[in-house]
C-alpha cells in the first residue's frame, strides 16, 4: 500500500536550549573571573561578595539569557527552514507477526 507523506525538517529544541544554557554558564564564568579585583564592599548593599557568590548571581542572569537567545534562534530556524517541505512516497507493509501482537 503506497502513501504520500509530507516531510519537513525541524530543529531539535532540546539541543538548542542545552547549548544556550552552556553558553550562559561560560559567559558567567568569563564575567566572574575577568573582573576579579579586590573584594570591596558593594555600594548598593554594603556587603562583601566572594567570587562564588558573584558567579551564582551571574548564572541567574546569563543562563536565562542564553536559553532565550538560542531558543529564539531555534524558533526562527523552524519558521524559515520549516517552510520547505517535500512530498515523499512511502510503501507501507504489514507483517503477519505485527497482526498477531495486536
């Protein structure tokens, strides 16, 4: 039995989101260690933050930004690449073994 199907390519959103999170982690690490000066008192809170705390704060900002950027890129790619579809002809066969299981 022959059937006509439409095939379209779509990006894998999980991969894009994982890469966005990894990009955010790397950006937070770079920002943390590039500005590692003396531990001065914060002008806003009056507290002293060590590098681990600064890294954690930057993770809270950089990871969602990376997720949003690469998630948005995946959506744009899905809209542009997803428009191109192609029709394929497939042959569908049923085995006797498949009939016995159902």
